[in-house]
C-alpha cells in the first residue's frame, strides 16, 4: 500500500534545525535502504510559489504569498508499506524527531492512502440521480 505523508504547520515557516535535518537524513537513509521510502522532499516558502486557479470558469495565476493560507505545507514523503498501522508507526517516529529536535514547533503529519488504478474506479463522481438515492 502506498501512502503520502504531508507535513503542515500554522506557525511561521522556518527551516528545520541542523539536528532535525541530520536525524531526518538518517531516518530517510534507513527507510530508502529498506525499500519503504520512495520519495520525499521539503518545500520552499510560499513567497517563491504560485497558484493556478479556476474561479467562475476562468483560469488565473496568483503569485505567492497567499493571504488565505492558514497552514503551510513544509514537506512530503511517499512510502510503500504493508498497512495503515505500519504507516502510522512510521509517521509517529518521524514526528517524534520534530518533538526531539525542534522544541516549540507545532505541526501535523497527514497520512493519506494513495489511490491505485483499481481504486480510481471507486473514486468516480456521484451523479445527481445517485445523490438522492444515497441521501435516503
């Protein structure tokens, strides 16, 4: 099962401490060697980004920073794991590194199961006629 971890924080964005970077590199090296971590990365501040939006049927581009952003995405990782329990254990270990090496930091690691081709069949939008049946 493939999982994506998305790390967010509502605190002003600051980079990880050197101690946290070292601890994360050791953890990533171990997980990559074990074949569990497929990809990971940190994101630069929103000031360096942009959004492409669709509003009222029109495309627009908005350069960062984004006023309405309440939580910043700091990074992500993609893992291939046996089950949700294993995914949660790995996420707890990763977040413990933050607790140990960045006192005062608050954030969230969202763990999401990634869709596979067979799952995408189950992700089709509900038609209006089905919507009424689901409500009853």
